[in-house]
């Protein structure tokens, strides 16, 4: 992580904490995964990485569901839908926009499977 930060490789800032979160979730350590994802979300928002934010929110929702925190997971899915709609509104080509939204729907569906 220090290597990436000292060289200001901004496109890689999220890689380590995001992968750590995914590893923790795969090991069943969803509370730890949520800690990593919170840091990822803050960085993604700060850097304006909206598409990456969708992946982070999907992982967050999946961990929340695994912990039985369904109300919070529902809110995470709502946030994903809102971010996806923002992104889609900037896509002029209707076919590309519909493809993007279909992909987001699939991401949400995969995240609901715990």
C-alpha cells in the first residue's frame, strides 16, 4: 500500500483495501470486510470513481446481508441504484446506457446471493 501511495498511483489506491475486503468476506469475516469497504468507499467518493463505487457498494451489501443486516443492505442497494442512474444519465447513446443499466442490475442480483 505504501508503494502505491508514495508513487501517487491513484488508479491503484483502492486495489489493496478492496482486495482485502473481498478476501475477508470470502473467509466469512464480513465485519472486517465492511471496515475495509468503508475506507474504499470514502476514497472512491473523494476521487469521483463512481463506477468503482458500484463494486464497493455491491460488496458492502453482500457482507451486510451475510451478517443479517438486511435494512442496511437494502439501503446499500438503493445507493447503488442511485449512483447507477447518475452514471447512466451521462451516457448519451441509448443502447450503451441500457447495457450499462443491465450490467448494474446483474451486479445487484449477484450481490443478493449470499
